[in-house]
C-alpha cells in the first residue's frame, strides 16, 4: 500500500503516531494545539520511529461536543501544511466530515481516517475517491446490540467497503479498523482484539487503535497517564494477529515492542 511517498508492505506492523490538535482530547487535550507544540511533538514522534502521523482536530472521546467544520479546518489545515513543509512523512487526517477532509487533502494530507467508516457524511466517499488517497474505514454504529460480535462487525465493515467501492475508491486505497472503544462494551473490545485476525478475511490491511483507551483503563483500573504497559500488550497482540498499523500516543515504546515481537515471530 502506498500512502504519500511511502510504501507500506504486507507482513510488517507500522506505527501511526497520534497528534491531537485539540483542547479536549481524552488523553492529551491541550498539549499540542499550538503550531509550535504540534511541530515539536511531530518531530519527537518521527525521531522515535513513527511511520505516519494522524492529525485530529476534534475530540471523539465519549460525550464529546461536536465542533463546526470551519473550526476543525482552522485547527488541522495549518498544522498539516506546516508538517508537510518541515517533515518528510505521510500525514493522515482523522475526520468524518467531507468538507474537513477536502481541506485537509488540499493542505497536504495523504490519507483520511474516518471513525464513521464513510457512513456519517454521504459526500466523504466521493471526496476521497476524487483525491485518490487512502481511507481508513473504522467500525462504528449508534448502538451496542450485537447478535454475534465479530460477524456483525465484519458485516458493518462490508457495508462501508461497498460505499467506498461504489464511489470509486480503489481496493488498494482501503484500510479497515475494528473500532476499539466505539459502540462496544469492555468485553466487546477485548473480544474484537482477541479475534483481530478474523477481519483479515475481508481482504484489507488492518489498523488497530487501543492506545490509552478505556479498555485498558477498565481492565487495569488505571488513569489515562498510566496505560502504557496495557497499550504495549495490545500492540504486541495486534502485531501477532496481522495488523499492518497500530495507532498510538507513545511511539518509541510501541515501536520497540513491535520490533521485538516481529523478531520472535520471524525466527
């Protein structure tokens, strides 16, 4: 898979560094929402081994307050432009709004990461198809009523994939994400992680994102700033089970965990 100027190879697990330029994200809100701080954090993550950066301008933590398209654009577009001017790394924009996605791509974003899997905004698939950039389709829904969790997630993702393909998005531009922390109970999140390899049957690379999320906090009874070890455990599992990308806050530690895991699994 090609994202920006970088080729991502099947069989490897790559690190997507999270850069939230928001005042209210659950883990790092307010830390990187100035241009200088965002650039410093981006540089640190790149030095720590990030393969791609994911820029988010609206918090989607439980109970978040939606902001306007224009406010989100004003947060992310200048950051994306500055990142592209200062660093040679693929940039993803984390948004579910087509207008924001369009402006992010114009600013230099190489990929869109949609937490609603193209289902929230009917124009999103067309924007992505026209720009011919990769899209990460995340599983999400407005309820937690599952008959069979893994089968239902796969069915929901298949609907999203159909939307993508109907709009003209190419197969080699699609990434899927089981949506840890979205429309799922703790047990659902643990099960989706444990059965991550089942999603490979859909035929697309997997992005896995559990970094510092409530699944870890609830399991270990820990606050957000003490969830590194739990995140590393999920990263190791995701790598073993075939995820191509892990989306994380702590790049260096996760990069090392992946390197050790892959050295063992390839021995």
